[in-house]
C-alpha cells in the first residue's frame, strides 16, 4: 500500500508525463476512508488534440510490427503484470475499494487476456474466394481500423483498460485511452508496462480529464477511427450519436440488469453459495452481476432464507484488510443510489430482509442487501442497481420466469439454474441477452465473446469477434 503522502498522477502523451502549471487537478479518494490520497492531472484541449494527432503516427509505427512481434510484446507485458501483481492490486484496492483478493484476481485475469489477444492476433486470417471470372484472383484482406479512442470505467480499472488496449494493439491499432478519473494509478502503471515491453510511446497514450470534454474532442478528431466505451447506457447513447455523426466504428459495453432463473430441480445449496459470491463480488458493481432473482415457488422460501443467511455472514470493511469479504462502494454517489433505490422499493411495498447503510464515519459502505415483494413498478426492477442489492420474486414455472427475466430493455447477461436439459435449452433460447450462464456465474473468459444486445451494447469484446471489431475488410480483385 502507499503511505499517507499525497501522490501525483500525470497524463502520458507520446511517452511523456504531463503535469505542470495551467492544467486542472482533482483529488483521488480512498473509498474505504473518504480521504484524499492522491492528485490527478486533467488534460487540456491542447493535450487531447496532441494525443489524437500523435496516435496517427503511433498507428503507422505499430502496424509495421508483424503479428508475431506484437504477440511477443503483449506476452512480455502479461509476464510483467503477473510479476507485479501485488503492487497493481494494492493500487486497485486503495483507489477503487475492492478487496485485495479480488484485485489480485483482476490483475491476473487481465494478464491472461492480454496474452491471449496477442496470440489470437496472429490468427486474423483473410481468405481466397474462388473467382467466377477466368484469370481473376479474389482476396479478402483484413486491415487494422486505425487509431482507437477508448473509454473505460471505474469498476474494473485494470481489466477494462487491458481489454481495450489489448484488443487495439493485438489488431495493429494505436490507442488513446481515457480511464476513469476515480482510480487512475493502476492503468497508468499498466501503460508503462506496455511501453517497457516494446509498444511505441505514440501507439499507447493515457488521458484523464472532464469525461464529456475528452470524449467529444477525441470522437470529433479526424485521426481517430474507432470508439470503444464501457459505461452506462445513457452515456453510451450520447457517444453513439457523436460517433454516428462522424461515421466511426464503435464497440459499446453498456449496462445490465441480469436476471437469474432458479427452477425447482436446481441444486439450491450450490446455487446459493455461487449466487452470494457473484452478487456481492466487487460490492455488486459489475455490469454482469446477478440482480433480479426469479425462483420457483416450490423452493422459494428455502432459497431466500439460505441466501439471506449467507449474505449476513459476509464481512464488510476496508478491502486492504485480509478478513474483508466485501469492500466499500467506489464513490459516495453509489451510496446515494443504493439509498434511493432501496427507499423507492420499500415505498412500493417491498420488504428488506437484510442489509442497508454501512457504518457511520468515513468510507462509502453499504451492507449486502436482500429485498422481496418488490413490484415491477419499483425503480429497482427497471434500473440497474450496480451495487450490493438483490431482489427476489417467486415464479410458478419456466415461462413465467422467462417473461419476468425479459421484462427490461437490458440484454447483457442472464443466468439460470436447473438440472433438466430441456429447461436449459428453453432458457438459452428464451433469454434475450448476449451472455447466458447455465448453472454458473462465469460470463467472461478471453476466448469467448462478451456482447450485449438492446440497451446493453453494440459489438463484441474478447474472442475472435472482439478482434474483428478492430479490423476493416478489404476486397481485392486482381486480374492477369
């Protein structure tokens, strides 16, 4: 962990750290204490323009590396991440709040992703198409799209940044990333690791600033050719409008409100253990977190009782404490959001079985919360909670459960627990989401696409599909 001295976090443009006079700054806060622990430099308009223009030169330099050379550099970066896991995890915990155990897992998982993307980048093949004309050769080639503007969120600072940087670099693109201002240090450290491994300074740059200003400036830049964003649906809609006006490719990973269907033939004990761990991981601040539980009426009371007892057993506290099961929320505004959603649910007739506000004093704490009898008219059933609040409703069968699960416009992840193959098949076909977990809450691995539908996103990350989002297709006809 850092000591009590306030530290400085700069911008990183063309390999140079930028601080100095004339640039705004903002405090970095430890969410477990509410105290300022660092100071972040914010980019000026000139800084943003310089980063975008530099990315053009960085693209030309980086695309000249062979896929094998790029893969080796990404593999070297992944090795450095693994070797420095404790420092990176400490940065995550002190600025974002998650437990050290979760932070270590985030770093190691991100290293695996970076290495996998580099390897898969060697397998972005074109193809030869048999021609209908004599003496004609027809080829399909893949070209990297160009400089990428990437915007990542605060809930998984390393994971989301590694995902966006890794995709771009593996595909041969340069990237300007604007991570979340709340937790910048780990991402800056990650960028330095990429540079040390051999990525040209101009091919990877890090900006912090006023989010609307940075995003609008980068999207409008003639040098930026693709936008990738992880964040709320409302912000995604705005950025989609800007990107559409500029005719730029986009990949958007937006909000979720994941339903969970529990049938009466499920292994309830196994479900409860997995569900509590998944729901309250990272204090529920995960777009794929289970949030709406629809449980068959035959096993409803038993399931809810077991879930509540397990949720009550979790230790809430500073993520730096090894005994902590769930850390604080990342910002004070998330506490306010939990208060508003819970109050609205109770006003509409819901019942709270456990949880609520955390301890008084410093820090942004909220206890693992379980609500029942929440009607569809309550905000909690329509809005993504993005926090440690779960709601339970009984259902009388599979079709009832599917109707309830599909009742929002979100379509990121959905889960179901059943031992019947016929039910599993009906669920994987019937859930209107991009990611389905059957008897598991594991929705994200490097080799599988991560994609939402409807209000939960556009395009895909990870897997072969995620890399293809960073490529242009070129048709070549060659006669003679």
